[in-house]
């Protein structure tokens, strides 16, 4: 009996010892697995939030590094963990220009720098001048020639360097020039300072050619509310009885899927709310989903779908003008209209943004992180499952608008790209391309593009959608 009691005491002792030992090990493991509590506002705190968000939403979430350096500044950290296939994701602090990517928009113009085919001459050509901007108030217009920036003559070697000076400045000067009798002459110098640029109004008109009424519509981006703001334009097109439409997206760097869907709903025939429009394919968390044109057009709440249908033109074909600056939501229109109607693309190959993002921000209260992310979340496809245009969408009729100078005003029927669209719409187009480097004057033949500020801006844009 005594031996039995002693044995039971020993068992109880060892059991208690093992429980204590196990509890100690478990406690130690928990402490080792617990994430450090970094101070709010520290790089480590911000970067931990960035990494956790990307692990959930990022298209390449399974390729994120296992042990990234979270002590880096947030922008450096974000760029350090971006996938090598990721061309467009970015991070910034709203209303903090030091964290944003610079562009020419605050000055109100975009331009291209080109070299001469037959000489060492290099010239800048203004492509876009925004309304009510420093550039427009200085009297600049599309087609103007630039010979100098900040007093320095444009050359092959300094074309990008001088553009970088513009991007890093609050104020700079442009030296303008004219070409007369094959001779370049400097005319005047204008000083431009940064300004606030409001949303740009569209350019629209009805062109009559060979008994056809052709609608022409140009707009610069796909900002929220665009489709709603364009309903009067489409209403007018409908009242005028247009049978063809030229959609000028040559400088449109994109924006929101909702606005692209809304415009498509006013163009194509046989549209209804439930017609499939876009397929999103994300990571394992996001999966794949198909969205109807009605859902896509109205998810941001800026327009009623029945209002769009009332303006619908019922077209079976559309002519779209494009350049290397045509990107993002512009490419969504090109690719996603194809299951509905014939799309004739005229101009240059587009930028190639077949991916979408949505804004990721700190929704905690109180907010701990000011940074906002726009990471790639989805690959995009049309209703037939066609996408994969990361290399750009090739035109059906290839045209380089720099091949004939001077550049004419947007919407001018004699503009090289508009003229080609009119010819195609009236059955006169017999060529699939227009040869480049035909110049009005032998004094300058545009050869090589050295810098294109609008195309560079398009490289930074992104397709925006909802979660």
C-alpha cells in the first residue's frame, strides 16, 4: 500500500512538472510568434500595414518576399517588394505632391520631341493644350514648335533631361519657333508656372461627308462622372442621326472602368443591363468574376443606366483613334466593345494596360497610415475572355500623326487621323496604313521620337475599379 501511494505521488509530481514545462514552452512560442508592436508612424508600422494588405489583394501576392526590409521608407519598401512583372502599381499620400509622380498637367500642356530625318535638327511639337491652364493663358496651342527649354536648345542628347527639368520645376521657360521657307526662326519665349487645372471638357461635333453624318468625340481621361457629363453629347448625336462615330482616344491615359462601361452603353447596339462586359481575374483570394455592363457602369453611383440607354446610338461599328498614350480605361473600351460591335482602331499601338487596381487605404479609426496604395489586383478580359494585351493593341489602320506637319486642331476633318477615319467610314479607305514621314515642308521631316510627355504620363496611369 505504501509503495502504491509513493508511486502515485511520483506520477502526480511528474505530471505537474510536465504541465508546467509544456505551459512554459507554449508561452515562449506565443511570445516568439507575436508580431512586434511598432510605434504608430514608424516605417515599420506603415510597412507592416502595406505588406499585410498586399498579401490579401496583390495579384502577385504569392511571390512577395518572405523577409522584406521593413525599416525602409514606405515608398522604397513598396518598390522593393513589387513583382518584377508589375509595371504600374504605385503608392502615395493624397494631397502631398512630394509623394506623387510628376507630370506636365499642372502646366497645362504635353509635347513630343522629334529629330529631323535629314539633319541634326531637333524640335518639340505641342500635342495638347488644356483649357484654362497656364499654357493656354500664355497663348500656346496644339501644333506650336518648341526650340528651347529654359534657354537651352533641344538636342538628341538633352531631350529627356530638359523634360525632367520641367517635371522638377515650379516655373520654366519655353522658346518657340516657326518654320518659314525651310528655315527655323525663334519667335518668342513664354514663362510657365504651375497652376490648378480643372477637369477638361470634351470636344464634339458632327461631320458630314459623302452623305453620311459622322459623330466625333474627344476627351482626355475617364474621371468619375464622365459618362453622365457626356449624355447631352450623345443625345445630340442621336438627334442629328449620326450613322458612324469617331472616338478620339489618342491622348487618353484612362481612369475608371465605370466610365468606360457607361460610354460603351451609349454606343453599341443590343445593350441591356445584364449583358456581360468585363472579366476580372485576381489572386486566389479574389478569384475570377464576370461583371455586366450595367453593374460596371453604375457601381460608382454617378449615373442611372436607363439614362445611358436613352442616349444609345445603336451602332454596329466605331472608329477609335489611338497612340502610345492611349491606355488603361481607353483600352478597356477598345477591347471590351469587340464582343458587341466592330472596332476599327486607327493610329498607333496602344500602351498595353490589361490590369486593374483599386484604392487601398487605412480605414481604421483613428487612422494610423496616411499612405494609399494602388496595386495591381486584377488582369482584365472582355466578355469573350479575350485580353492579354500587355504589349499594346495593334491598330487596324496604322498612322503616325507626326508624319504630316503642322498638327491640326483636334476634330479638324483634315487632321491626318480624323481624315483616315472619315475615309474608312465612307468606304474610301483602301490602304491598311499610311506611310510615315510625309511632310508638308521639306524643311523638316519628323523621324525619331526622342521624348513624348503624354506617353510617359500614360505609362504612370492605371485602370481603376472597385473591390
